[in-house]
C-alpha cells in the first residue's frame, strides 16, 4: 500500500481492538472493520487482520499465563480443535466472493451484537456448579472446534463467543475462560493466517505495523482486566459494530 491513509485509520483502531480483546474478547469487531473502512478488499483485510491480531493475542496469552489464568491441559485440547476448525473455516472463506461475504456479514453482525449485549459472562464470574473434568473438556473442545471454524471463516467476536460459551456452557469462571480463550484464539489466528499467507492475502507492512499497536493495546488491556473492567468495553464494541453494519449495508445497497 503506497498511501499512509490505511495506517492512519487502521493502527489507532487496532490499538483499541487489542485493548478490548484482552479484556473481554471481540477485538476483531473493531480491527476487521478498521481494515475494511480503509478500503482494503475483504479477503486481504481478513488475512492482514489475522497477522496483527495474532501478534497482540500472543502477548495477551503470555500475560494471562504469567498470571496463572490458563489451565494448560484443557487449553492444549482446545488449541488442537481450534487449529482444525480454523483451517477449514479459512479455506471455506476463500471460496466466497466479496459480495456474498458482505451479505453474510449483514446476518452475522446483528447476531454478534445481540450476543455481546446479552453476554452476562463478561461482567459476572457466574454461580453455576462446576462440571466434571471430562465433561468440561469435551464441551470446551466442541466450543473450540466450532468457534475456531467461525474465526477462520470470518472472525470478529471470536474471543467474546469463546468467553461466553466457556463460562455459560462449560461452567468455567471468567478468568479461566479468558485464559483458555486467549490460547484458543491464538491457535485459530495461526491456522487461518497460514492459509491466507499461502494464498497471498496478507499485506505485511500494514499488518506488522498494526500488530505493534495491537501488542500495546493488549498489554494495557490485560492490566485493566485484573481490575474487573470488562463491562466498560461493551459500548465500544457495540458502537463500532453499528458503524460497520451501516457501512456494509450501504455498500450492498449501493
């Protein structure tokens, strides 16, 4: 990209996305629209977003591990499932043209917004009785496989979906769910990024620059999470999601 305009649009928003993703997941709701708003084609935007978000997620995963939030045995099982799901999802995404992708977005975005809006797990550690280790592992693996496929196919909201399902269905507490979500999301980013790299759908200069901003946002976000700040990111996610929906709708209609 010869123009610096994409950098001016993408980098600040990716910083915010990194912060949001570290706290409550769903940073892709901000970062992917940032790439698209800057005029980058859909598949190139998704591939480049995988690079920058993957850099930030790696930092967040390290910090959550350092804080003792990650159950590594469970995380390993989830990561394997996420790798498989994400690879299949990314391959499927490359078979769909830009126009069809935008139609799909118009369906997915309101559902994501509703899910985020009603996501009690983001502000509450929950009062559900823990499941047996085997049941927890099986449910978490299924969640990782399904959401991994979604992340490879499209992506935004992956972290949020993981946290909501891991707390609501697998009955993990919020801190553990966030730690598992980070490992799982890192695995899906690596798998999907590999597919997009082999298909030439990554803009390296922009992705690496944005990745540095993502790392900074994730670093601050992981510190903020320890203070229980998950609730405050919901308005940010919903506002950007609404703007993105209007933009996509305008492009589809016009």
